[in-house]
């Protein structure tokens, strides 16, 4: 990412939704309390590129966050969003949901994640899995095959501590 010498269009915003770079942080302090990340505004990969600084040493590459703070121009590094607090955000777009499922739920690969989104619709995936995780058994791949849902459903439950409802509330607690 290049140093931004022109103020970002969104420089007056105090809260922004971003997607962290999939390649990881550019810098993390020794105590992991401070980090510098490249990110894009929103959840689309072609969103406006920005730099984030702040208490971001424990977040995950590709994660979506809602950050509170302010844009500031650093003398050496240019414009960046200085994060005061943040929380994880569930993705809203079909591609974002597929990526989230493949990265966060062991045993769900790209093909099955796509079939889940196609079956329930992006706007309903988390709600449906929250209400009745057994509905995963309805999902078929485009080839018409039934994925091994027993294995994946068990892993989904284990990933969420036995409570698939944790999917819908994932990361809502503020982190500072």
C-alpha cells in the first residue's frame, strides 16, 4: 500500500466498516497491543484502500471490523484511521459470507460455503443457522451432492461452543 498524501473521501467519519488485508498486518508491536493494517472500506475487495493503526494486534487477516476513531495525517506515513475501539462484524455480501464460513468453520470449504449461501440467501444465512443448524442437511452442492453434513454440523457446533447461535452474535463485544 502506498502512502496516501491526499485526505480520504471519508475523513470526517468517526466510525467505519473495514475489511482487513488478507495478507496480515504490516506491523505488530512486541506486546501485540498495537498494529498497523492495510484495509479497504466496506467488505468489497475494490473498496477504498486505507491504513489502520491502533489496538489491532489480535485481529485476523481478512476480518471485517467496525472501528471507532478518526482519520489523521501522520508526517511520515500519510493518512490513516487511528482506531480507538472496534468490534468484529459479520459479513453481509455473498462473497464475504462464503469467505467467513470457510475461514471460521472447520470442514466448510469454498464449494459447501457457496452452496450454503445459495440455499439460504446471503441475507438469511446466519439467522437460519442460528434458528436451526440441522437445516444444513438440506444443502446440496451445485453437482446435486449432499456434503457430509454430520461432520460439518458437529464441527460447526464445536466451533461455536455447542451454541450455533454464537454465529449471529460473533464478535459483537467491543475490544479496546
